[in-house]
C-alpha cells in the first residue's frame, strides 16, 4: 500500500510539471512529450526541485526561439546549476538571462558560452549575478551606442563593481557626455575615450570636476570624474581575464556539490526511474475517477434521506442522555451539600467503616494463626 501511494505521488508530481509546461509554453502533443523527455533528462543532472526545473525549461523554450532541444537542455542546466551555486532564484535568473540575450541579439548557439563568461566575471569580481545580468540588459542599448560589445561591457561592469564605480550613475552620465561630443563627429567609442583623456589631463581636480559637471551632469559627475582620475575606469585586466577564461558552470557544479545537493540529485534520479510506473498508476486512477464521482453523486440523495429519517431519533436519544447525566450531576451535588452540612454523621460513618475494616483484618489474622497452630500440633503428635 505504501509503495503504491509513493508511486501515485511521483506520477502526480510529473503530471503537474507537464501541465505547467503546457500552460506556459502552449506546447501540445509530440512537442510536449519531447519537453517532458528533456525535463526528465535535466532532472537527473541537477539537485533543483521539479518546479524550478520546469520553470527554467519553459522560460528558455519561450524566449530562445532558435534553440534546439539540446541547446534548451544545456542552457537550462546551466541556469539551474548557477542558481544553486550562487543561492539565487532560478525563475528570476532565467527571466533576466533570456531577456539579456534577446536585448544583445545573442542566439541559442552562443548563449551557453556567454553564460560561462558571466560566471567567470562573477567569480573574479564578486558582482552579484542578478546585478550583472540586469545592468547588461538595462544598459545594453547605450553601451552598444558607445561601441561596447557584450564581452567588453561584461568586463567593464565586473571591473567597475570590483573597483567601486557606481554603474547606475556613471552610465547615464556617459550617455549625457556623448551629446556634448557629438558635434565633433567622432565615433561614440572614440568620443568616450576622448572624454576620459580630457578629464585625466585636466590641470587640477577642480578643473576636472568643473568639466565633469558640464559633461556628465549633476548626478554623475563626481563619481565619474573621481573614477577616471583614480584610474578606476580601466577594465583592461578584467577584459583579458574574460577573453582567456576557461570557466564551465556545469563542470564546477558537479565537482563541488555538497552532500545535501548530492542527496537531492539521488532523489531526483529515483523519481525519474519510477516516473513511468507512477504515471501508469495515475492513469488508472484517472480512468476510474469519473465512475467514482458518479457513484458519489448517486449516493448523496440516499445519504440525505437517511440523515433526515435518522436525525430526529438521534436528537431525541441525545436529549435523554443529557437529562440522565444532568440528574446524576444534580444528585452528586445534593450529596456533597448533605455531607458538608452533617460533618459529625459523616465522621461517625467513616469511624465505623475503619473499625469494621480493622476487625475483619484482625479476624483474618487470628484465623490464620489458629490454622498454623493446629497444623503444627498435628505434625508434632503424629
């Protein structure tokens, strides 16, 4: 019975995952069956919950339109492992990553490589994964306008995080500064390099701040000017590291799994192994379920009639039982009052009872002694 219950629960869990993926992606038939096969394949290689796995696969399927099934599995596995290692939310990471790739026109073929690059940047700079992906998505258009590709933008974001540059203020200031140089007919990237050169070569800090205010605006000029003059805008070392990186999210995850994750993976594999018999049991239950509901519907009027017939008799019996109990309680209360008002009589009765008990006990002892004496006498005179 317990084994059947466990198989039923496994089948039910896989059915819920299938329903959620169907509702989210709109896939049906063979396409949905293929998604379920991929779901089970990914599930055996990660420690995440079934809910997180289906969310990752569904999001990648919807957003990465050009992705093959293998590419969907690989990118989903990366997102799940990266979320486990960084202790971040899978659903948020999948949303941000796919939005970021869409903004930068990065296809499924290149997405897994870019994710490994982001992982390298996170490890090197300790920038939060969510913050890095969000900034690359949110500031993608102005960064491209200034001539930065995805790799250089990632390096810049990571380096600035490590070097204390406030990205959220500086990049909007960079956009404003470009307007001041647009009349010179420089390319955006050339213009920004010229801005850095001018700020660095200002005769003193006061002159640099004045120029910075004109270029970057009131909100960003102080952070931007000080970062440029302190050489914190430089991200060449980070850029080199990113180009030469050999980070592999899935490899690192598999080599560094704690015991809890290993146990979770073991349970995931068992669930997949028993998913087919579990789903078959669920199918059988679903097959008889309509008949069960029909039987219940037929039985309901009978139960109502029975209840309406038996209820008055039950109520009458219950009322009589309550009266008997109430009389008993009342009698006990009256007896308690009498005992309290006639304490001398109660004490006499108690004394008589105790005396009678002592007399009976003494008589039993005397009888026992007499019997022993008689037996002894018979034995010695024999």
